[in-house]
C-alpha cells in the first residue's frame, strides 16, 4: 500500500519490451484499444493519462501487471526531454521548425489575426505516402486557433 | 563595389515594412512570384536563396532597391533563432514536438525502418479548416523518408 | 518608404520617456484609450498589437509621431526576456511559481481534469489591497481551462 | 537511529500514491488538517515544513509511517525544478509572466513606489469560475508590498 | 521631447569618468548627498532610483547635464550581470556563498524558523579593519527576517 | 579495507538526522567542539576538513560510527551547488550581490587599491539583532585584503 | 517476460569488457560479422540497430547472453553525448569543424548548390597512413548530396 | 595611424561581396594564390593568417583596399561560432560526430594507442564523387597522430 | 566473465581510500612505480591508462584486487568535470587563465608563429618554493610547440 | 569633460594596431616600461591597471593619445571571455587543466594542507625551451600558498 506508483518511464520500458517480444505493432495496440495511432503511442510512452479500461486492455494484451495499469492511468507531468531532441529522427522536426517556424507565425497571423494554434485542442496524424522518388513521411498538426482574447 | 551585401535580416525588415505599408498579403507576394506560400514567406524572411527573377519581381512590387535583390539571392546561413522560439505562436509547435516527438519516432521506425524524415527534400503546407467549434490551423510536414544506408 | 518599421522596444522607450516627462500615469493612458490597465501597459511595452485608433490616441496624448503608431500596430514577436527575469520585482513571481507551480498543477487536474489554464484566452488584474500590517499587491490570473482534447 | 531522513520527494511520492489509491482529493486532505488548499498541496509536495500535528494527521489518514512524518516536518530546501517548468500546465504561468511581468513591474512601482511584492509574506488562492464560454481557472497571488528600505 | 531617457549604464559611465577626472572619491559624493556610502555607489551605478534633489547635487558637483539627472531618477530594472560575476574581486563573494550559503541557511532557520533574510529591507556596510597580519575587508549584510507567513 | 570513504554528503545527512532526532542545535555542536558557529555548520555539511579530535567528539555526541569520522576528516572538493542557490533563503544573498557587488568592488578598490577580499583567509559571522520593526539577520564577511602583486 | 530490455549502454559495456578480456580487436569483430569497421564499432556501442544474425554472432564470439542480443537489435535513440565531446581525442574533430565548417559549407554550395551532405545516406572510413614525419589518421566522410527541394 | 585593424569578419564580408559581384569562385581565388582550396576559403573567412603576398593578390583581384590586406595578415583568434553550427549544412557534420565520434576514438586507440589526431598538423580535402544514385560529398580529415607523451 | 569493467571513478575512490588508510602519500606511490609525480596522481585518478606492471604494483601496495588493475589499464575517456572546476583550489587556475590566457596566446604567436602548445606532448611539474613571505606553489606547463601546418 | 572613458577593449585594439604597424614586439614594449613580459601584455590588453608613468611611455612610443592613457590607468573589471576560450591556442591550457587539475589539487593539499595557490599574489612566466624534437612552450604559474584560515 505504501509503495510509490511506478514511474511512467518504467511502465513505457515494460510496454516496449513486451510489445517487441510478442511481435505486436503500435498499430495493433491502437486497434485493440480503439484509439488514434499517434495518441496511443504517445500515451503509452507516458505523455497522456490513459483511461482505466484502455490501460487494462493494453496490460492484458501484453501480459503486464496492475502496477503498469496504475502508472498509465496517473496524470503525467510532461517534461520536455532535451536529450532525445538530438536524435536525428526527432531533430529533423526541430530543424524544420527553425527554418519554417517564423513563416508559419506570419501566416497564422495573416489568416487568423493575433493568436496561436492550440497544442492542447490538437491532434497529430501520421501517414506514409507512396512516391516513385521514394516514399514520404507525412505528419499533420491540426490545432484549434485561439485568439488573444482579454 | 566594396560595400558588404545587405544582411538578410535587414532585407526581411524592409520587405515586411513595404508589404504592410502597401497592404499586400504574403499570399499576394507568393502569387506574384508563382511560388508555394510557406516557401515564399520563409525565403523572403531569409531562410532560402531566392532565384534572381523572383527576387526582382518582389522588389519591383514592393519598390525596393537592388541591394535587397542581391541580399535575397545570396545563399543563407540558416541559424536557429532560439529567442523567437519563446514566442507563444511558435512555442506551441515546439511543445507539440516535446509531447509527440518520441511517438512520431516510434511510428517512423515501425512503418519505414531505421531512418528519418528528410527536412531538405521536404515541404510544408499551411491551411485553415473551418470547424463549428472554432476554425483550425492545419500544418502538414511532408518529407522524403531516408533510411540509414551505409 | 523603404525604412524598416521602428522596433517595438524603441517605441516603448519613447512612450516611457514621454509619459514620465508629462507626468502621466499608466492609468491615465489606460483611461484615455478605454482599455484594461494591465493590457494597456503590456501592449505599450510591445507585447500586444495595438488597434490603430488606440495607438493614435496614445501618440497624440504623448506627442509622438506616426512611426510610433506604426510600430505599436504591428504584430509582435513575444520573446521571453530572460535578463529582466532577474529583476527582484519580477523575480518574486518566478520564485512563487517555483514554490507553488506543482501544487497549482495538481489542483487544476483535480478540479478540471487533464488540461491547462490558457495564457491566450486570459486576463490579468492588478490591485492594491489595504492591510494594517502593510498594504498588499494582489495579482489575479484568470484563464479559460482547456482540456487535452484529440 | 543512524538512517538519514527520508527525502521530501520520496515522502511526496508516497503521499500521492496513497491519496490516489484511497480516492482522497487534495481538498479532503486540506480539510482534515484545517489548512488552506494551495498551502496544503505545496507543503505535502515538499515545499513547506509541516507542523508535527498536521503531519501526523495526514499520515494517519493515508496509512503512512513515522518516516514520512519526520520528512514532512523537516525544514525544506526549496530548489527550483527547471524540468517541470516545461510541463504545459505549469509552462502557461511562465509564459504569462514573460508577457505580463514587465507590465506588472511598472504597475507595482506606479502604485507603491520602488519595491517588490513579497513571495514570503504571501498566499495563493485557486478557484474555478463558471463561464458559459468555458469555465476558468482563477489564480490569485497576494503578497505584502515591501519597499526598498535602507 | 521624443528622445528616450539615457540608459542608466551610460549615466554611470559619465559619472565614473567625471569622478575620476575631478579626483573625487565615492565617499566625497556620498557626503555631498548625505547618503550611506554603499547605497550611494550602488545607486549611482544604476541599481537604485535616486531622489531628484540628490541627483541634482551629484550632477552639479560633477558638471553633468539634465539627461543624467533624468536617468538617475528613473526606476531601474535591476538585471543581474553574470559577466561581471567572474571579476575576481566580485567572484570571491560568490565563492564565499557557495562555501557558506548552506550553513547560513541552517543557522537562519535554527534561530528564526522558516523564512529568509530580506534583500529589500536591507542594508550593506563596508569597512576596513586594521590588522597586523594585513588589513581586512569587512562587509556586513543586515536584513530584516521575514518568516513564511500565509 | 577496500570500501570507498563515505561521501561527505552522506555524512552530512546522517549528522543532520541524528542532530534533529536528539534535539541538539548547531550551537550545541559548535560548543562541544569549541569551534566558531558558522565554521562548524559549514564543516559538518562537508565544506571543510574536520580535525580528527573534533570529528570524534561530534560522532560520539551524535552516536555515529567511524565511517562518518573518516568522511569528515577527508579533504573536501568544494563544488558549488547551483541547484540550492535557488532556495529563497540562499537566493537573497545572491540577489544582494547582484545589486551591491559592483558597488563593493568600487569601494574595495577606492579604499585598498587593486586587489580582492580573500575568501580563504576569511571568516563569517552570523547574528540576530533585535529590532522593534522586526528582528534582523546580520551576516559579516571578514576577509584579508590581497593586493595584485607580481 | 516483463523485464525491460537491457539499455544499449549496458550492452556496450559488456561487449567492451568481453572484447578486452578475450584479446579481440574491433577489426576481429567486424570481420566475424562481415561488416564495415566503423559501422561495426558504432553499432556495438549502441548507435545502430544490429541485424539479428550479426548480433548473434557477436554474442557467441564474446560469450554474451540473449539479453545482449535483444538489446543490440533494438532501434536506438541516438542521443548526442555532450560530455564525451570534451575527450581530447574526440574534441579535435569538433575543433576542426569549428575552424573549417564554414569553409566546407561554402564549398558544398559552390559545387552542388543549396543543400547538404546527408548524414544518413553516409559512410565513414578510418585509415592509417604511413608518413616519415609521423603516421597520420585519415578519416573520410562520404555522404550523398541532398538539395533543398520543395 | 590610430585606427584599429579591420575585424576579420568585416574583411570576410567584403571578400564575399566582391567575389559574388565579380563572378569568381572560391576555386578561382585558390588558384590565383596557389593555395589548397579548403585552406583558402577558411583563411579568407578569417580562420588563418594569410601571408602578405597572398593577401595582396586576393585584394588586387577583388579590388579591395589595404585595410583588408592588413586584416587578413593578422593572427586570428579562432572563436567557435556556436550559432552557425545550427545551419543544416554544417549541422550534419556535428551529427555525424555525435553518431560516429566514440567509434573513431575506439579505432584511433586500437590502431595507434593512447593519443589524438592533431587538428593543427592537419589538412582537409573536399571533393565531389559522381554516383548514379546521386553525387556525393567527400570530406577527408588527415591529421598527424600525436601520442600522449610525458 | 560478463561483468563490466569497473569504472575508473570507482577505482580512484578505492585507491584514495586505501592510500589514506595506509598513510601513504602520492609521492610514495609515484616512487613505487617509478613514474613522475603529477602523471602518477592523474593516472590513478583515471586520466591516463596505466601500464599493467605499474597498475599491478599499485594494487599490491594498496591491497586492491584485480578489478582495480583491469580498470586502471583501460583506455580512459577524459571527460572535463565542470563541477569540480568550481572548487576554489582548482578554480584559481581557471581564473589565472581568464586573466592571462590572451596574453599567453599573444606571446606564443610572437615567439613561435601561428600554432599551439601541445597538451598531448606535454608534461606538468609541481613544486614548493620556500619564500620568507610565505611558501609558493609553482606549476610548470611544458608542451611541444605545434605550428599550423597544412 | 563629459565623455565616458574609452573602454579598455578599444584601447587594446589601438595598441595592437599601432604595435603591428610600427613593427614593435611585446618584448620591446615590456622593456620600454621596464615591466615583466606577461604582465605587460596582460595589462595592455586590459587586465591590469597600468601606472600612469608606464601608460604614458607606452602611448608616446606608439603615438597614441591621452584617451588611451586614461583608459589604461583605470581599474579594470576582469570579465572572463568564454568565447576566446575556444581558440585552439588558449583551449589547450583549459584542456590541460581538465586533465591535470584534480591531480594538482591533490598535490597542493598533500604538500601544503587545505588551501589554494593564490591567483592574486601570483606571477606567470613564459619561455621557449629548445628541444631537438621540437622547441617547447614553457609556462610557469607561481603563486603564494594561502591556507584556509578562520
């Protein structure tokens, strides 16, 4: 009763290990809990609280115990991980923002006025697009516009 | 003949000032040079070299001199501007990457194997999507997958 | 026509100088443009675009030229100023967040669920409260709750 | 006798785990020890020394041992946790300070003269305000003004 | 009328130059304005607003113009100068705090309870103490104790 | 024989725990080893090597073992702890140095010439001074002046 | 089944220990798995996923268990290790880039136009070149040119 | 006679402007001064002192004055430019070092023993290699091995 | 056989503990292995690989096991320890470099031309020089000059 | 009379320019003012106040005006220049300290007890030592030992 709740990073490591050993894809898991793909991966890595029923299904599928369920359900603190930002696969997104971020800001203000794209009322889509010159990664950020409103 | 080339940040400030004073939108400029919208804004802000013919059109439209053309044409050094990353409109993109970046990495590897989404063979699209709950900003990153290949 | 727009930091310095020399308070300026007090100060310091009619009134009152109006109207980039965060008057707010921020996060989640207090649909109020033990500064942050919504 | 005192971060993790497992809210705990809500959460997270009687009640309610009581009672070192400042729920407060901090400084000096709002003789209030456009988080900082006095 | 107020760092440089050229000591200036020595130096370097009468006397003595007076009177933003902290004469104070700061914290809490020494209701004294083994610098920090009080 | 020496931070945690559990003050310990108060606290926290006889007395009084004695006697590496510098009780000293450090440097040079106050041939005194407006913390830094001497 | 996968840094330490104790060179290992030398070292240190058959051979040769194989096969996160960048042997490469990086950028653009040398479609060669004045280290970076292409 | 020497960054900007305006390539300049290509670019950008005769030829070719010659000849301080390290063309080299640096260190020690590749007795070669899959950038680092020698 | 090699920092702690407990000085150890004094201390602290015969002697003298020998013999990664740079005894060297480093650079170039003092073909000497005004620490850096040579 | 004193960095640039144009070495200047070589260079670069008579001689020799004399005489703030620390000639000293600093600390304590080598009562010597294997740079740090003394 007095043990602390398992850290979400530990739960994520257990989920990853079980997922690989059982040959399940992230898509398999997303389907099993009937949730969007990017949301599912992000939540199981610890970035979103997972509803109890979905957490239970995930742990049943992967053969993980109640401690993992309890960890998944807990409200996360979403700390930015500066170290992993240097991973080349993730870094390219940051580089794209360095190059195109100010342009996106100009266009948001031109189209919508003073405000932001919400990162909370927000979803991300991931897709593969076939291309004869080499297939492409297509990521869509879709967030509600919020105007500065006093 | 011995003056240095105008810095791209100075050229951008002149373009912004002339654009606002003449009531031209970024879309107007993009149409005039027949170029994609996000590319146009990014290039005029200094992140891409601008072909001489397009640079000439922009400066004619805005009434700017040859020094601006010369600056636009020059190959840029694309330095990341850490200060502007704290602007709330730009920050939300970085926050979204902090939350979803590791998930996108997992999905890229699951779908494509070991590699990255190129930020060079790459395009960005900006759109407004009407929504009864409040219109939405939709940003699409579209980059060629590059596999680690020795 | 080809001069850049005056930086907002320069406009702010001119407004401050004229305000002091004419013996006007920030409250006087806020009343003249019929705007909330904290919003007015923040906007004139460069953190919000100022509607053209209000910018015109401010510059008439303070005897400032059209260049200042043009600067005030422009969409700002809201860069965090890390240096001024060490000013003792401002630092105390950061210290309070260091001490109470995690507690506020717990309470937001307990009361509202997973999400944030918006800093965009948001207002700040400043007041003085008399107290026999020494008058008090009372700052109220009032922001719309936004729940994480996919 | 020679074991070190349990770190406050460990005590906080045990309190959080027990609180969640027993279905108690922070408000429940605050009521049981008859203390202000924000103070209670902050103190149990380790930011304030807890009086022995209150610490004893908390640990009885939650079924925690004497080691937790001893930890709660100890004088804390209040180290700023830069990592958690990137959590979106906490970050919004920092962003608000970046935007409005200099304005608040101007208004404190206009109203009170040279000095600061104390972060020691200080309290914070948390409230929910119903709003047809979406309920709002209302945070009030209330600190004694201290003038620079030699 | 539209010129910005002279920055306090510029005013300080002019005061230093005039002081040296006229062979006046800081003590001379402190006596002339009847103010404590450390306060005087600190205020003339830009860390405190200087009352108008004292600013006028300083500028008369040093032959400086009204722009310097206006600058001295203005409310400062007290930004920490990290660069000058590496000057050996200033660094020794920081080193002493690194070595003795935690001990001073323990003693403040033992003697006064939970709280701080105010840096606002605060004064600093500077003295030379003769010593056969080499004269000594004696600096006294004297601040009101403030207890954490909700 | 091959175990490493106990780290000084572990020894300090054991001393603190035993001191609190036995209800001994730092002053009590200082008296028992006949040493200055600030030196005693600082040394027991790990900032100074403790002579073997004094270390033995401390450990006898507190009921601690030989491992603690061995740790206290060892020559320390005095690493600056940047994290604890954000504790409000310690931070106020740093803030005071940010405000008054350059003034102290000016006065040291005016009084003594080019050089520094030693932080090695140096002592610190801590005192409480009664004051009807609230008691005060008085800290005295007393260091030998060292002139730059080739 | 529920244990996490061994971290790649642990696997690397085991490989290094077994390699040294058995007197095998990196070249021996590269030959045994029929892979390029630099790739082999980099992959075994954790920077590339290792195909299962090669991982199996390595662990058979070195007498390591299945846990190491599983770790080697896993997709890595390639985090930049800033600490090891200060090692003199590695630092010289960074210093060379500081001195020659901008020149290489100029030459890439002159020869190829706007774009980059890929670090993904990329290989590195290591060689020793005999020289009467002292043998030389010869490192060749060989990456596909990628042009900025919208 | 009393003017300071032109900063090397100013000289580089003048050289770049004249080079572009006259349609000369870096190779043209290298040939004119009979020097290696990478060395030439690096030296004209300010990273190496340029012998007086070569500096004179460059300035004659480009129509630049004696101030540029004097600047080129001066011994440089080779300060690392962290900002330009984020330019994508330069960043790829740093990324390659992050991925392969530790492997290169292992191989240098295996082949040569304890020591480094000199970055002083060192040369860099730049080449284009045709490849049906896309031409390649080939950079060769060639430095004398220096063993740790007491 | 599959245990990792003991980290050099652990080996150093064991050597230090055994050295102190047996009352041996660093000079004693240097004599026993017939090696220069500064080299010996540095190598035993983990900065140089130790030849197997010398490592064996050290461990025999100190009564340490084969794990320590294996650790000492291993090639080190020489990571700069920024934390210990704030120790006052070490900091004074850094301060001296801040004050005199640019002067030493000027003199190296004046005397030798463009190049560096090697830190690899390099030795350090430590001595005590008696002085009636207080004994002095004398440190000599002695490194081969390397000229920039293409 | 109201101009600020010339910054020491400007004075240094003028001294360097005049020195180079007149073909004078640093040794020439040191001889002319009868001062130690390293001290002279350091002082003229702005790290030490220069006695008025020596400053006058330097400026007469170099044909510089009174503004330079006034600047040289002024008490400096000795700010550490982190940027120039990356210059390879200066960096090697920092690298040597990273490798040998902890060893020097051990030896200072072994020989002298707890304390430091003063960087104030301190001198540096620069010499060239002929060596058939390549001449060597020999730098000697010579500082008074200061023991921690309460």
